């Protein structure tokens, strides 16, 4: 057989070669690491990154801070200025640049754009770069994008865009900006973490996103642009701007395939706004909440297209809906003017209904209205049908439409319908088995809306037509008491409420008769005084005992952590206190309010805003809301009645009084019901406030 | 050949073929540090040249531990200048647990670097060369440092991966302290702004030391925390200066040497009475550069190049960075619109010409 190696000499050569090859080239001691070839895959990826960056460089511009805007720090936690140099992407070679509102806040119409260098950076380092004025042409307020137009001398380079919905979690994501260095782009590399984030609007990436690359492109490994990097916040983490996320491993980009169809509209100068529907739900839990329409706002697209309280949403534009979060996912990317096909399951009918609606940019101004019905109290889990199969009336508001229509205490409302929505003379009524359902039906209505009620009492059953009236501006003292003679019932008791993770306990004066009707809750914040002793609480609440017993309202006192001022952190204890109270006695969730005196009053306002799904009313005694607070417009799913109480002791100076009147005006303009109430001595104060808590059940 | 020799020969060939084929297949399965390098080997090898340093600092949130790079076989260590280093005895621990006491050899106040010395022989080290090439954007890198002090005793320093994000001149600060070094650095796409990271080593995937991790600073431009590294060629200059005991002065910010006064170009600003008087143009002298460039009375200067100015003092500050030959580009606001003004270049002889009568 012919051996490969004929001579022994060649054996030695081969052996030598082999030994050389396998000799460990480990330059551990002494010189620099010599010629070790790095893994080929990593090098190939590195080359791909660099090719992608070089390929996109001519399409990434820098947008200078304009120097025109009044730069305000809008809540960015690490004090990153909202206005600074930013990046932009060429979307039209004749000078169309896409960027984000970070570069161009709403009060800016022009910015300065610096174009990339024409030749290789290193050779022309000192070459002045072409700078142009860019004018704002269009804005997408939903996605926080801005389209600019400038007039370059030569055509700009358009990059390649990924137009299909072709972005996959796990694929490379290359983020490019031009903020650090005008002559070279900067890069951050990561992967696509998820798609459809921010309620369906954004791609999430772990590439380092920050003001360094806002407005810049997000590329795939081939160097094609699949997104524009945008400062969107993680709302569930309580953020309002996206700039807090800069060091976190989370960043967002708007997908190109959503943007490209909008560019023609932006070029025409349109301002694209988020689309609004006008419905509210009974719960704020997006994950578990069933997508049942609770309130329909008068005059909204929902009302106009025939959506009704009680409708269960099953599909939107063909996409199956199982929870409130799904509705948000379907609606949030939509713009005003977009049409929707909503499929609902309505109570009386068995076949699903298909409703077409067009979203609006602005819902008609809304102010709460009322019929004058105050239902009997119900505890929290009131989904069970009561034995009466309807809503039992406790009392009616004086001079209200309900009173004038002859509705009496102990009448039972078994069905209701809102007239303009149904256009029929004898419309089918939705059966109302609980106050929540009735509240949902009536909650979105504005004044002068006609409602049909089916009423049953011990003698007859009849239908009554009533028209809603504006929500009252004054409180009423014609509130019936639960117990006219308080001696007949067990007296109220002081209860200590231990709060987890808090050393000092909260206290409550709870009405006696544990098995009686559910209690209302008034959380009172006095001047901060630190820990409260049982003795102090007993003395403080002594003037409230009668009112608490008479109107069955639990008075709750929360200790401040600091004896000289209320702190934001104290708000945590408020929520926990109410939770602890719920373990001790049955609470009617529609009758919970916060109140406070002076510094405690301002704190009560903060608490009511923080717990705005729990507190239905807030009373400020001798106090005003914090300066420069943004007042949210009233909406049906957020019932807030603001009461300003004044005692004889406080005389406000001129400036304070002007400020105070201004606050009342601002609240009224936002559609929030506001009442003023002079309060006399402690006992009268207790009485009026407890009556007011009972009034919070007003429909 | 006789049968015996033939047998011997063929036996040898068979053995050799077997060995070679085993070797080749072995290479295909296990990356031996010869073909298709192993990143583990690269980083382990680099880590043997990186040391953990512990000083007696630790006041007011300034960490007393950091990282250093061995730069000579006898034990010179390059690291960042910090309060931890500024103590009598510094503990130095190698990746195999060997402990040394290090002493300060010298410091470079300009680049905020220091050289320490331990008594060692035949230690693994990185050769720091002034010819080290500039790394392109997107180059994959590994950062080796003792971030958060998690490596203790004989543990190897930690390895992070990332890429070179950008090249910029350093403009950074921490609190009110502004960083002295204003030369070029690599901005890293890798979170190296951590306690313990300063002084760490930046390598590429070939195992070359390409830079040293910098201090925990914020960008003076956009207030983000900076992850940056000083390139090797700068490290080489610093090392050489310290070892030769030369007092390496910073290139005396020639940028500030210019006493260029914009009024020499023919524009008068409104009187600077208040601390924050905005730079409104009061008058333009005819037949001057300012007039030719199209400036007019009541124009408001809002930026020089891409640097925003909001006051005359700010304007003077930004102009002081211009050196002869630099272009003078202003953004002005006229009647609510932005106008871009090109005022030519900074003259080489700063002689006021055409100065108005004032």
C-alpha cells in the first residue's frame, strides 16, 4: 500500500508541523496577546453592525435645541432636560425629516437641522456642516412624532425602510443617533424585546435608548430602518415622559410600518390626534375587568352610534376582546377620524350586534348631571341580586326631577332606558338590579337628557319619564338620618387599625350595630401631629359621635409620619387604612370621602387625586388646593365632588381669597361639581360633613 | 524497502494520519486557542492583567475600591486618579488572589490618571502603545473591571460586553466638579458607569487593550451618566509622562486662548447691565463682516454653532472656545423666525477692526 509519507524525513516534518499547530499559543506572560483569531460569528456580526451604521449615516441628521422654547422640566426624575440636541431620520430626499416631539415641543414651529458630512468624517473634521431651518409641517400627537421640512441644496439620502409587519422579538436592534458627534453617528446595540407595547404603538428594545438617540432610526442587522426611537413612557410604572427610562434596559420605537401610511397626511400638514370613543368601565382593572360598557358619555361617538350601558364588547375590527386591556390595545393606536367596527353582546338580545363608530379628537365638554335619586346603601360585593330585584330608593334630593316626578323613598327602580339613544316611544328598558348598574346608565349623561324609569312599590308598578338636571352646587341638610334617636342603638366605638409596614396605627370612630346598613367613610386629615394616641383620638372625635351614629359614617384618622408636615409617603398609609377598615365593617364604596383642615385639607386633595377611584368627594376646610396643580377634566368614571368649607376662625387675606375664588372657577370650568359650605362649631361641622358623605350616593 | 520497514512505515503513517484526523476533528469540536479563538480564553487571559485595588477612601459616597491595569512585568499599574488612590497604602489583589501593597509612583492631573507600583516579577501585563489605532464605531468590546466590588480575593474581575458607541471630546462633570480631561474618549454602549469600574480595562475581541474605563461622571451636555473609556494612545502619553516624571501640562486649552471679541466684526450688542442680559443686537456697523452677513438691529442671538446661549455672558463663554480659523455660525431670531448667519471665520490676528465709537 502506498503510504502517504514515503520517507521518514517527511514523518518528522509532519510531526513538527503538528506539534507547532497544537502548541498552546498562550502568551500569558510578557507581551501583548498575539494573533488570536476571535470567534468568526462575533466578528461577522461586528462587521454587519458597522456596515449598517455606515449605510445609515447619511440619513441621520441632528436637530439642534431651538433656543426658542421655554424649557421646562416635566417631571423627569433624573433632571434630564426635555429640550436638547436630538436626532432625525430622512424620509424624503427633497428635505423631509421625521423626528420626535423631544426635539420639537408643542410651542416650537422651527428648528435648526445639521446635515451629515458629505465625505468621510476623519478627513473633513473641520468642514462646516450644512445647517438648515426645518419647519414643522405635521404632528402625530398619539405617537409623539413630528414631520419637518427643510430645503437642502442637494437631495438627501433616504434609507431603506421595513414596511411590512416584520419585526421579531430577539432579532438584533441597532439604535443610531447623532447627538454626541456631528461628524459620526453613535450606536447602541441590543435586541427587539417585544412588539405591540405601549398599548399597541411601539416596539420595545433593550438597546440603550436615551436623548442621545431619540428621533434616530432603529435598524435590523441588514441596516434597514424598522422603527423611529421615541421617548414613550412606561405608564404602568407611573411615568409621564419617557426620559426616565434612559438607563433601564427598556426603550421604545415607533414601527415604520405604522408610520409610513401616515406620512402623506403629515405632509399635508395634519395634526393627528388620539381617537376617543367616550365610554367608561365599572372597574379600572385592565387585566381582570370584563369589557362591559358602564357609562356612555352624552354626545360622544359611542352615544351617537348607539352603544349602551351594559353592552359587553366581544370584538373590535375583527379582533377578539376578552378584557378591558384588549380594548385599550385596540383603541390606543387609533387616531381621531378612524372608523371602528365594534361587536357587542347586548342584554336583551341573543345575537351579537355590530356597531360602526368613528372616533373623535375631542369629547364634548361634560358636566355631571343628576335625577335626584339616592339609593339605599349597598356593601362592596353588590353583584348579587337583592331580594327586591331592583334599586331601592333611600331618599330624593329636594326640588330634584325625581322628587317632582313623585318618586318616593322605598320605591324600587327595576328598569331604565335613556331616551335619545333609542329613538323609540316605548324603549326596552335595561333591568337595574344594583345601584352600580343604575349609576353606570346615568353616569355619562349630561343635563336635559330624558330617562325612562320603571318603578315598583308596594302598591303599583309604573313608568316615569324624568329629565336630568345639573348636579347641585349646594349641599343639602335635608338628609334623613338612619337613627333619629341615637340612644336606641349601640354607641359608636373607637377602633384601632393596625397597618402593615407602618409602626403607628390609624384610628376610626365606627358606628355601632355591626349588622346594620353599610357605613360611609370620611377620612379626616387635621394639622399634622405625628402619632395619635387613643386618648387624643377619643377627645378629638367626641364632637363627632352624634353625627357618626346618626348618619352611619365611619370617621377615620390617619397619623402623619412627621409631626410638622404631611408627606407624600403618608398617602400609602391612607390606602392601607381603608383596606384595614374594610376588614372591620361593611363599607359602602359609593360613600367614601376625604376631608382635611388647613394643611390637612391640601393633603386631602392630594389623597383624593391619588385614590381617585376610591374617594368620591374631597372637602377642604380653610384650605386651598396646591398651587400649580393640574386639574383634570371631570369624567363619568371619576366622581369627584369638591367641597370648600370655611370656619369662622379663619379670615383669609385678600390674596388668599382671590386665589381661592380662582380655584373654584378652574374646577367649575373643568366640569367638577364644587360647593362652598360655611361651617360653624365642631358639632355642626361633623353633622354637615356626615350628611354630605351620605349625599355622595346621589344619582 | 524490506517488509519490516514497510510495515513500520505504514504503521507510522497510519498513526500519524489518525493523530492528524483526531486533531482536525478536535479543532472542529473544541475551539483551541489556535484556530477560531475562544472568547473565554481571550477574556481570561486579559483578566490576568487586571487588578483589584482597595484604598482608604470611602467618604461621602466615594467608593474606596476600583480597578487597575498591569502595564509592566515588574508591577506598574495604571489606574484613574481618585481619592481611594490618594492614600498611604493601597491594597492590590491579582486575579489569582496574590496580594500586594501598592504605592503611588505619580499622577497625571490633566488626564486624571495615576501609576502605582507593586513589587512583582514576571507579571502578566498589557503593552500600552501610543500607536494604538482608533477603534471604529460599532467595534465589539469587553470591559473588565471590579464593578460593585463583587470580585473578592482570588476571583477574576467581571466581564461586560458592548460596543464602541461614539467618539467625543469629554465634556463631563460630577456635581459641581468639572472633569479636567477634555480630550477624545470612547463613549461605550455598555454600562460601565459603576462604583469600582473606573480604571478597568477595555479590550476588543482580539484581546488588545484599547482603553481604560473612566470615572463616574455625567455628561455636561445632556446630563446622562457617561460610560466612557480613555483610548490607549492617550494612556500611553500619560504613562510616559508620569514615568519620566515630566509635568505633562494639558495642551493649555488653547481653545480658551482666543480673546476674540465678536464686536470686532462690526456688531454692537445692547448694554450688558444685568447678569443675564440677552444678546440683542443694538447696531451694525456698515461695511463690516456683520453687515455683509445680514445681521440687523434687534436680532437676538440664541446659539453659536450648536451651543445655545441665553445671555451675553453665555455668548462670550461660547465664543471663547473658538480659535483662529474656526467658522462663526450664529442662530438668530428675527420676528419670531430662525435665521442662520454665517460670519466667516475667526481672524488669526485678533485686532479689533472697524470698532464703533464707544
